[in-house]
C-alpha cells in the first residue's frame, strides 16, 4: 500500500505506520469501525487479520466528520468479505516452507449464499506461522573504539492463528439488518537464545554469557456488530451497535549464566540469573452510533452521534530477580509473583461525539464539509502507585472541522483537496502515575495523568488522471501542523541517583509533517500489452520537531517508501505470474539516553499461478528473496549532558536477517 511502512522485525508486519509516523498516529478500521488493539498506544496489529477474510484495504488520507478523529496520519480501512461477496465458496490448503527447513500449514474455507430471506457468508482459516531469524550485535565503548563484545542470537517465533468470520444481511421491517462478527486467536511461542563473547573472539574461552529468553503468547480478538437502516423521517436513518474485546496473555522467562567472572572459562558457570513475568490484558469496547441522512434539495445532510465506552484492565506480575553464584548446592527458591510498578491498572474511557456534515455537487465539483465535537472522560486506577496518586480522572473536548473537494477538470482529470483537524490521544502507559524503575536504560519513568492530546491541522491536495479504461496515475501533497506534542522529558534524578534520570512524557510544543506521494497502476494497453499490469508508488516523507537536543524528524519516520511490481496474465496457458519489489528509507529515532538509526534491505516477492479448469488454482509464492536485513545503530548515553557532549556509554551495531519463504497454495471453488 502507498506510504505504509513497518518498523517490525524482519518478516513481521504488526503496527502499520502510514506516512512513516508511529503506529499510534494511524487509525485501523475494520469495516469502517474501530477495534481495540494490543498496544498501550492504542495501535492495532494488522497481521492478526488473515488475508482470506479480507475483501480489500482502503487508504483514507484525510478525516471526515462522520469518523473518529484520531487519524492524524490517516486511516487504513480493512474491509472484510460480506454476504454479497460471492455465491458459492472455495477451499484453500497449502504449506509454507521456512529458511530452517520447517514446513507450516495453511487451511481456509469461505462460503456465501442465500439462507432464508437473507444472505450469509461464513469463513474460517488456520494459518501456521514461523519466523526463524538470526541476529548479530557488535558493542563498543564509543564510535571508533576497539570492539568490546559481540552477541550472537537465534530468534524463532512459532505459532498458529485461528480465525472465523460471519456476515448476515437480511431485509427487515422495511429496512435492512446487517449482522457481522469475527474472531481471531493467536498462539505464539518466541524463543530467543544468545551467546555473548568478550573482545569479539567467538570461541569457548571468551564466552561471557548465555541467555535463554522465551515468551508464550495467546491473544484473542473478537468483535460483533449490528446495523439496521431504513427510510424514515424524510431520509435514511441507521443505528449501529458494536462490542469488541481484545485479550492478551503472556508468560515470559529469561535465564542467564555468566562465565567470565573468574579465571575459569566455560563450562564452569559463575553466576545464574532468572527473571519471570506474566501479563494479563483485557481491553473491551462498546460502541453505538445513530445517524440520519437526508436530501435538502441539492444538498445532502448527515447528522449523528457516536458513543464509545472502553474498559482496559492490565495486570503485569513478576517474580523478583533470582540471582546466585554457581555452583550452589541449594539455590534460593523463587518468591511469589507480585504486580510490578505500574502493572496493576484499570482505565475507563468514555466518549460522546456528535457531528454534522453537508455534501453536494456544484457543476464539476463535489464537496463535503462537517464539524465533529469529541468529548472524552478518563478514569485511571493504578494500584501500585502512591496512595495520593492511585486514582485520577481527566476530561477534555475537541472541535474537529473538516472540508473536502473533488473537481473534475475533464472526464479523465481530477483535483482533490482536503483540510481537517485530527487528534492523537495519550497512550495508556503515558498517563498511569506509577514510577517505573530503569524503564529507559538506567533511567526511571513516571506517567503523566494530566497529559493533553496532540492535535493537528492537516492539508491534502492531489491530482489524478485516468489512463485508458483501467489505469490511474496521481500525485498527492500533504502537510500536518501538530500542536501539544507528547515527548519524553527529564524532570529529576532517578531512584538509583545521578547520573540516572527520572523521565516523564509532557506536552512540549509544536511539530510538522509533510510529504509527496506518487501512485501509478495501469495495464500496458497503450503498448498492445492488455494482459500486462504494472504498478508503482513512491512517497517522500519528512517532518520536524524541536526536542532537548535540537531539530529532528518524528521518531522512526522513514525517509521514503517505494513499491513497484507487475502482473502478467497468460490466457492461453491459464495462468499468471508477477513480482513486487519494496524498499523503505532509513528511520532515525531519538529520546533522552538513546539514539537509533534503522535501515532495511530491499524485499522481493515473486508468484506463479496456474488454473486447471474453472475451479482449481495452484499458486507458488516466494517472499524475502533478497534476504532483506534489518540493521540498527544505537548511541547510548548516561545523562542528558553526556548526550549533548557525545560522551558515550555504549555504541552498538545490530543486524537481523531471515531467509526466503516459499508458499504453495491450492484453491478449489465450488
């Protein structure tokens, strides 16, 4: 998709970053409705939704009054298949071969048809996942210094996703009732094993530590929605109700053995350290919407009100670190699990958002203008905070105007322009008041319940030209003027004393985001190649913020993102083949105590598809064929003063790589 990037590990695509901004700036919709996500920053991981459930994905670059305004970078609307998507169904089965020789399964089925007076769609999917990666780290005291140590790590994530979706649409009482729902379960086990060597000499005599870090994860994400619409009160009235739940359960342990604390090397261990933690998260959202549309004689009026009630409960417990010297005849026993600081929280958030919107057409110009008023009440309970800070409440209200115009210059040329105000609410971890020790390196962190949301005025201007019957080319320019930026600041000395700091997120000032997006998708009919389709999109991305150390971009915004590819149909052969090439630019990030630059290698994917008769298709896909690497450079500092003077605590280079992935899928329609 144009302008979409990820900062995930290689072969992982979780938090989508539209226009390169943090995932919290991108609104993820499913069938036009918000759903709760895993992130404390309210972000939703898109890789939880299997492709078999999806009809299409839409990029919504600018906000409208009838949608939630928390889409500063824009929105991605994942439209699931509905009851009108197909007549009949298909079965899908296949295998995925990973770089380590393991094979995982994929199974799916979708059916749609008439059931009683309405139409029903049912879908189910099982997807095996495996991602074996290798990481390498090189650590120095500072740039140009001798190599201090190296770390070799194997990181394998293995799991299975189970999903089910349903949609039923039926005429009722002079209108239409639309019922839909989906359920996705992810079982995943992450296994990281690392070896650290002194002096960069990767031999047994220089093995300093062995680390075993495993995480057992189970997430469940489900939602049910109902919509009833009918003609009444001189127009069309619709009522929507929805309920969505996200739960996340994790168990993590990390065991480490140190070897070079005395003169005797491996296999004699000197010290053993164990950490264990559990996470239980439940995020529930109830939503309701009442909307009415009517024609006022050349002008369409839409008025409505949306209600949202979110309850988020998080319990993070751990066994205090168990550390002892080896060999120990009677190692100390583990103590009981207990909540960590900031780990026993309950947050209740209520919103009532009325809106009004007008739209119409004047000659060759289509237009829309609206106002949305978002009110938010937040209640915070942190059972680990000091008694005086344990409970806190806040509220705020924001007026969000928007206006859009599309002007058809000719039958093939169109100009579009949009202006809208949007909002980004603080993350849940940013407003809980407990002090988290050593949350950012050696620095402590305390939340700020008084944080205000960020707001932005945004402008989008685009030109689009039709190319023949099926092609399109366009360019879009965007700008965001952001106020009340939420940034990490230093407010004192940490619990360990100087040079450790106490950090807090605060509203610090203003920023701006801008970019240019080019997009082309067309068959090569003009060259007599009706069966050849090509696409190309390129986005140049930039931004500006002033922090403690000067000017920089928004953290981790890539310089650019590019996608280019083709699809070649072979009618006489009954098949097709194609390729996609993807590349994104470097991304820099800077907070107090750490600076990181992330870069990715290019990604190449190729597919070959063959049809047998009318109902059977086989498809072979090869992904990550260029062995794309993720490389990071870390500059680490003990204090703000050290960061300004470039007095390094550590300089680290890290590289991560995963091999090609091959997928063979057979699909039969019925």
